[in-house]
C-alpha cells in the first residue's frame, strides 16, 4: 500500500487533495460548497471546459471565453483573465497527470515552443491587450477556433485516405519558435491560443500523432497560463474580487475535470468529443460573424 502511494501515478491525486485542503482552509467547507452553488453557471461551464482542456488541444478558455462573453454577458477582458487563471489550475493538474502517467508527448517540441510562448503572453498582456478593441479580441478567438476546426477536418480527411501519423518528427526550430510566440500573443488577448497554434502546426505540417500532439499542447498551455496569471496577479493587478469569486467556484471542478479529460482521452477514441467541439466552434464563429455584420 505504501509503495503504491509513493508511485508518481499517485501525484495527481495528491495535487487535487492539496487544492481542496487549501480551499477548505481558506473558506471553510460550508462556504466552499455555497460558493459553487452561488456561481453555479461558472462551475457548470468549467465542468465541460476542464474536461476539454485536459483531453483536447483546446484550452478550458475555449469553452469559458465564448460562454462568458456571449451567454453570461461578461466583458471579454474579464473572461480572458479568468480563462488564464483557471487554466493555471486545470491544465497544471492535467500536465501532472500526463507526466506522471507517462502519457507520450513530443518533449523536444515542448522545449522549443514553451519559452517563446511565455515571452509572447508576457508581451501581449503588457503591451498589446490594453489597446486591443473588444470586438477584435472576440474575432481573434473565433479565428483560432476556426483554425482548430480546419485542423481536425484535415486530420479526418487524412485518416479517411489512410495517411499514417508520424510517431517521430524532425521539427524546424524557427517554425516552432515563431508559432510559440504567436500563440503566446493570442493567449494574452483571449486566454487561449498557444495550445491551438501548436496543435495545428503539428497536425498540418508534420502529420503528428493526434494524442501526442494534444498532450504536448496541454503541457505548453499550462506553463503559458501560469506565466500569464502571475503577470495578471502581481504586476497588472487584474484579478478582481469578481474574478476571485469565479475562481473559488471553478477550481474544485477543474482540478478533477482536467486530469480526467487527459486520462480518458488518452485511452479512448476522441471522435465523438471532436464532433461536439466542432459543433461548439460552429456556433461560436456564427455568433461572432453575426456580431461583426451588425456593426
């Protein structure tokens, strides 16, 4: 029993217990439960968002951002800060699961893209996001989702034509540095982007294995979210009391949902989940297009 508890595969469980213990210590058990009930819309949104974040190349922000801005009528700037912050917990939990359970990733790609993604999100938060128009931010997010949808359709076409995935790839350093940086810029604007950009490059340009590409993008986005959230919290002071309430309701959900998504989607076919994501993307792009047409 003791040996099983010492195994790295148990570490994601310890991380979850630590988060729950910290939340209960800060608020008390009854207040923690009441917070989830009070912000049940956010908690429900992140129940799906965290599973998507852990199991696909779309971060939790891919669900949180459109729901918060279009359904809950929350400002894009608030939704972006929340998305980065909640991914710092959910995608970190998913990353711990990926690494401890030895789910395959492209390790060399992580080391190439990660530093530039961190630099990109820092520059974006400090110098780009403050001047970006509200509708432009929404449009950038829709464009990213559209890129993801095209990537998945292309992947389906290749599979239908029996084109094999590449287990080992020979990456171009400059290409991955550039995509990591651009993804970081997008992440600073909408709370997600590094994962989508990296995943698209791996699938389209290198015919990478979809599960390895997904796990790789999750690891990069987790670190990018941590960097972005640190800047938001300690330099820009954009973690408002409103966002804190959202986080307290969502954190208990995502530290379970994201690792679960990472584990389940590494074991099963993701066709049905991808079909559902494509439906969400179609709706999000349609509503953004309608909003642009109304201007």
